[in-house]
């Protein structure tokens, strides 16, 4: 069933489908924000000790071999390390996390 009036962002946002979509989107974004904040708090509480291998001054971090004994970090941890080094801000982290959440 086609509903051409829902192709407009304005009319879609005012429809029941648009309201349901917005509510679902708010839930997913709230979850993402909660996870990011919890992980940043964790790294703050541990003084970023698990992010040390990604410090810009660490020459050994330039090449990480597949069979290395170094601990591999999750994507969110890599983004937090990039934020710590000044390469990305909070908005950039949220955009990247949203990309992974919605692309999967």
C-alpha cells in the first residue's frame, strides 16, 4: 500500500508511524549514549590504563601484529582512545556508534 503523503518528512513525523519511528530511534540512541557514558566512566575510573597501548607517544603501538600478546580493544575503546588523544570528540563517537548500531 502506497502512502505518498508519508514521503514528506513533515507529514511522516506527524503520522502515527512517524511517532513510533521517533520513539524507537530515541530508545536506540539512549541505549547508545548510556553505553558510551558507562565506558568513558570506566576508563576514567581506571585512569585509562587499558588505553595506554594506543598512546601517541608509544612507539610500539604503531604496528600491532596478529599474533601479538597485546590486548585488543573493542571499537568503542578505540574511539575513546582517539578522543583522549584529541582526534575525535563526543559527537564523533556518537556518530560512529550510531553507524554501527544502524548498519548491523
